[in-house]
C-alpha cells in the first residue's frame, strides 16, 4: 500500500501544512469515522467540532475555516486549501484512475459491422454489438454487453459501462460517462388515438445528441425525438433512474437528481438543479439558474432564476410559509368551528 506524507499531498494540491508535515496516509475516510493513516476533509462550518474529535492523520481544510480551526485543539495534520471538497475530489480522481485504469484491446466474442474502424487505443468488452457506420473516437472505453446501433457516433475518451444501449443515429460527445444500463435513443412516448379510440404509434424518427463532458447515471433513459433531436448540453450531470423524454433540451451544466422526470418538448435553461423526484410538465421553458426542491411539480414556465418548491412549484420561501400554515390548518378549523358555535349561541 502506497503512503503519502502531508507535505507531498500539500505540494500536489498547492496547499499549506499546519502541524506535522511528515504524517503519513494511505487511505481516505469521512471525518467523523476516519482513523489513523487516513486522509479526510472539512469544508463546512457546521462540521468544525469534528476537527477536534477526528482520528484522521491528515485533514484537508477550506481556507475560510482556518481562523476558527486555529482556536481548536487538533491532533491531525492540517492542509489548508481554497476548497477542501474540490481538493479531495482532485485526489480521488487520481485514486480512481489507479483502481480502475483505462483498458485497451478487443475482447471476444464481439460483433463489429463490416467497415467499422476501431481506434488502436480503444477498449471493447465481450458480447458488445457495434452496428453499421458507427464512429468511435480515440480512447473510448466500451464495457461488456453494450449495444451501438447503426450510424452511432461516440466521441473521444468516452466511457460506456456494461449494458449501455445507444440506438441508431444517436450521438455521444467527448469525455462522457454513461453508467450501466443507460439507454439512449429509445422511442419517445408518442401515440395518437384514431377515430375508433385505438392508440396508434407516432414514429419517432429523430435522434439524441449528448454533448461533451456529460455524465449519466445507471438505468437512466433519454428518449429520441419525434423529429429533430433530444439534446443534453455540455457538462450536464444526470443521476440514476432519470427519465428525459422526447425533444427535451437539458441546458449546460444542469444537475438532474435521481428519479427526476422531464416530459416531452420541454426546454431547460443552463445551470439548473432538479432535486430528487421532481416532475416537469411537457412543452414548457425553464429559465437559467433555477433550482427545484425535492418532489416539486413544475407545471408552468419559470421565467426567472430562483429557488422553487412545491406542486405546483412556486417561490420556495413562500412555499415554506404556506406549509407552515397548512400544518396549523386542523387547529384553525377547530377554532373556526368553536367561533361558529359561539356565534349561533349569541343569535339565539
């Protein structure tokens, strides 16, 4: 097991050591349960008491907390950085590459359509199917049991984990990560009743375009457009078990948390966040920099940045006040009933 000193880590991160610069670590752990030989981090003021209690050998500390930390009795070596969480992320990236290094080569059995060129540095796992006219970028990592339909494009250094399905004509950009079970380009949910009330399928002949630096969690689905493209713009991050319907546009650097559902033909602005189980109506437009709390229902067009909550979603502060009032409703109803009784007695 490789050990690193506090000073070596500080040099890598551009931080400053307070305490024993020779303290060694070979593992990482949460600050509340870390033990000797582990590295942890602290970036929020509410967790500052843990700094005195932790058994971690080394702690990354955000610079904003330094003044408070200097008044405490701390056993760990401290590495002061601008943003402790970001610094830990930088280190974990290096660890992840060590634990799961890039692979290379083609396992067997694999089906590759005639005329498709596999880059020399690509990895293609066993039981993968690669259709006609598929284009693969440099350094792609395609894990076992993946399916790439005809005319699919996969960009440089993109990773498709086991069981990913990318239907025909769809595109995935550079430096993307699609986790196990992701389905890109299944038919959008388009049906129209005929004169007899029988639901008839509307063919979905568009595609899906995933731009660069997008990560999509396990078992998430992004449906193909009826016409044109369903689009997930660059740097968007989508959690597990999310449904993105046909002709939706997800803006740049958006966060979609688990079990979010976006109905068809909705356009989401840039830098929006959707907490768990948010449901979004179809055919609406959402402004940039909107945040929606868990279980919100977005029924209309939020036209300005803000924090929204509730179903239907509205200003989160107003929603909190409304919720507080709703909790008092049984008591208010009882008081009104008592007043009505008193009023009847006065009128007798």
